C-alpha cells in the first residue's frame, strides 16, 4: 500500500463477494451486466461484486427471490491479489 504520493504501490489485495447460483443444472455467477432477467456468467471477472456479505445477501433477498429459473447457492468470498513484478 502506498504511504504517500511519492511511493509506488507494488501490491494490492481486494476482498469481495460474488453470488453463486445454479441455472439449468450448471453453477454460474450473477453477471455484473444483469438487466431484468439476471443473466449469469461462468467468468469470475464478469461476476457482479459486492463489498460485504450483507450487501450480497440483500441482493439475493430483494432481487433473486422472484426468479424461478435460478437456484441461489450462496455468496462466496473472493480474495484477489495483484503484485508488481
């Protein structure tokens, strides 16, 4: 983590949550490009991110309960680290 504006940041770790669902018998993630029909994706970098587990759970409770073709499995914690080599 950069300490001031003269020190370059060489490593960054991000923690976020994504929602794992089952659609047509296949495990997928809720896409960040969802519209009213909530498309799903198998690509982690295309998954909708939530910065707390509670926000992911609120999305499930408020948006996904009316979708009959999607079975919500659970929110998943993801830790991503980028390093400058």
